């Protein structure tokens, strides 16, 4: 059975909107990043027909209010200080429809000393000039789930993955 893809519309790798065509559901996705180089790389590597990539600021998008069903933020907020993380999370809430879901995939604090040491080496946290060390520690100290709640989300949950190396925090608008 052949079907046409849904018409293009704004959504992001952070933002997804569902379209129904002939009883079948397709998901349109648009990746959002500040870097034009990242956009080019994502476009080149893309294998999905309903994906689009744009250069934009996640703290202030041009998307209308309540435009998306889901917002997915993978491995980005640990690079930001609290005030910037909060601006990104509040913008994500603005563009989500009522009942929409936020999903944030981030680093966490792994179980056990050996795993913490190995992950620190792997992620270069031992380098004195690694800016992510300070912002990541701040995120872990405050708690990503607490920040998601502070941004106005409800039913916030945190799931630890891979012995605490990663966390998935979800919230509902």
C-alpha cells in the first residue's frame, strides 16, 4: 500500500505532531539546533521521509502556542546553566498542547564509584576546560525533575537507565 507523506509543517526533533491519513498515522519531525553545521549533518544522515531540520533557538521558537503533541530534548540541557535550561523548558511547555508530553534524555550520576570514574573519563569531565562539567554538576545538584516541575509540568517522572548513566525525565503539560 502506498501513501503520501503528511504535508510539511513546523515540528522538531524536540517537537512531534501526529497526522492521520486514511486511517494510518505518520509522525512528522523537525530537528532544531543552533548550529548550521549540525543541521547540515542531520540532513545528510537523515533516513526518514517526514523529518526536517532547522536552525533555531530553543529558548524562543517561532512555533505557535500548543502546536505539538510531544517535545523531545536529547542530551542538550546538561550543557546549559539553570537559567538557560529553564528558558528552554518553558518554551517547550509553551509549544506543547494541553496534555502534551515532554521527554528529556540526559546524563545522570551513575551507580558505583568505578562506573562514575569510567563515565567521567569517557565524557572528558576530567579536563579542566570542559565547560560541561560545571553545568552538568549544577543540573544534577538541582535535579532535572525539579527543573521540569519548576517550568510548569505536572506528573513528572524520572527513570534511570544503564545503571544511572542516563536519566529520562518526562512531564505533562
